[in-house]
C-alpha cells in the first residue's frame, strides 16, 4: 500500500534539498512553527491542499511535482529490501523463510489478542 503522505513529504524534502531551502524558511513562508513543518515532513501531520499550494509556490514548482509518485518505490519491508543485496540463492531462501516466520509470529500474536478479547465476559 502506498503512503501518499510519505511520498509528498519525500518530494518536498528532495526539492528543498535541491534548492538549498531550509525548514525554517518554509515555516516562515507558511506562517507556522518549525515544529509544524517537521511534523508535516515526517508524517505526524497531514498537509492540506492550501498548504500544498503555498509550499509549491515557495519551492517554485507545481503541485503535481509534489504529489508525483516515484517511478520506483523504495521497498519498506526490511527483509525484502535486504534480499536485493544478498547474492547467493541459499541466503535468499533463508531470508524468505525468516520473512514467513515473522509473518506467522505476527499472525499468532494478533490471533491471540483477538481470542483474549473474545473470552472476556459480556457486559449488558
């Protein structure tokens, strides 16, 4: 699943870096604190359409550039990302097994939580 907020914040940070812009300058332009900008760029706060338009003006780019998905999305699953760096088939197979085991552990933990919740007495 694609996290649009991360894509937008990543695009903003890349364009800021390319243009030598700083978060404090963006904060001043938008009339917000540096902490708000930090939250926007780390996903702790959503960026609304009006803010996105002002950010595009500040960076001298289009809103489309800020929301554009990269052609190649970075792998967010650590094991799968690491798999691309492993050369031998045996190591890839081992990482595949580790990934399956991790999924089973997570499934078991969620199932156990659900059972514990279902076993609680009902309140009328």
